[in-house]
């Protein structure tokens, strides 16, 4: 089993309803700057958990539209540098121009993925329609929700990271990635699926996060037909999901969930 990316922090418990203070050690997740370099050009610096970084770099390149398929990447090299990590992505010459153009637009970076865009049109560029279709039901969604915690070792240890899971239509959890950032966790998951040749169109994504528009966009661009999140959506997330034909399920709990959009009929 891989070593958890945590450090121990000395803290003092302050009791409220239960009196009695105490000193203890608390595990907290590692967070470090991760520089993404594409064809030798600095593309982005993101704050992330320094685990599964090859998955992260590949998923990031797919989500950004730098590549369409994992085979278009020549290599991904991960290096430790002063103050953080760097993921170097090498692409063939015919893909480099697209990467350079996107890098030119990214003047500054943040986990939201908007900073650096030059205008609103770039932020709201059209999404492809989701073509994949699955058949699931309330039992499949509930099964995935009930099993997710068992697949979150870093989350159980720290209570401070997000998880992104890929689930079969019957709710079996097939792959999970964790990170301090919800966008990073999903990028890692997308990269892991691409590396293993698993089609995201054959199941659904489950995220321990609010449903923001960026997560909707990453799900659609990955070709996954359904996104389930445990918190509520934003208005733009709903709008983008409807336009792309993405089945959206939010506020998913063990006892209920809200189907926000299912125009494609993925849920029986």
C-alpha cells in the first residue's frame, strides 16, 4: 500500500460540549506547489497533494484540451525541485502549437481554472455533447455512496481532502484518486482511467465536492455521461450540464439525492 501523503501536527483539543482539553497529534495532508511544464514551457502551477502525479499530469492535459488521447503524450517525467514538484509533459511537434497557444492565455493560475482567460467567451466556450449512455438506478448510486469512505485512506486519516471515484453502473467503485483540490482529484482520476485504457463512458463519476461548473466541464470532456456530487450545484454548473446532456445528481447522501438533469435517461 502506498505511503499516505501526510505529516503529523501537534495540536490541543479544546472541548465544548465534552469538557476536557488534551494534547494530541493530528495527521494533515501534504500540500505542495506542482508545476506543469508542457514541451519545456511553464504552463501552470497548482497546489496539490504530491501523489499520483503522472495520473494528474495526464488528466490535466486531457481536461485542458492539450491532447485528446493518452497516446498523444510522448512522456511524463516527475521531478522534485526546491519548494515543490514539477511534472514535465513531452508532446510531438504537431501537438506543441496547441499547448503553446493555451499557455499564452494562462497569464496567472488558480485551482478554479479561470484566471488567465482573456474574455468571458473563452470561459464559456461550447462543450461537446455527451454521447455515452449508461443504465443505472437508485441502488447503484446508493451502493457507490455507501462504499466510498472505504476507498478514501487519505480522507479517513486527515478529514481534509477530496475524492473522485469512477463507478460502474451497478455502483461498484472501480478507481479512486484523492487530493486537497477537488479539481486535482478529478484530473488524477481521468488520467488514471486514460493510462489503464478504461472508458469513462461506461460508468459515472462520484465526487466529494460541491458541483462547480469546472467539474461539469471536466466530466463532459472526459466523455463520462453522469456526475454525482455530495454537495449542491451552482447555477452555471446546471446550465452547462443541461446544454451538454450530462446527467447530474447532487446533494447525494446515503438516504437520498437530487436528480438535477437526466435528459439522456441514464437513471431508471
